[in-house]
């Protein structure tokens, strides 16, 4: 179960990946932590699936947040 990778970021030796995947005939966004096994990335159980029809809504929410806030995030302590 893997598909088109939309976003990927390394974090503490692992990789977080947002991809569009199809499983049992259903297509969805998959935000999941992957770990390295030699030269191969393997998915963990840590993550969440997002209905594909809500990916645009998620993108809009992120864009709205960035329009009002610094890309580095809110000030520390919040």
C-alpha cells in the first residue's frame, strides 16, 4: 500500500510522509511515520488516514493558518 508522495520530512531518524494511497479499492491521504530498514523505508502503525475528498480542506486550513502566522509557528509557550 503505497502511492504518490505529496510531502516528506525526516525527523529523528525516521521519515514522516503524506501520500495518496489506495487500499481495498478506496483512495485516501495517508500521513504516516516510516522507519529505515537499511536502504528501505517501511511504514509504522503511527499515523492517520484522511478521506481524499478532505485533502483540499486540509490544504485550505494550512494556507489560512500560514496567511495569519509565521511559517515557523506560534511563539514558544503557547
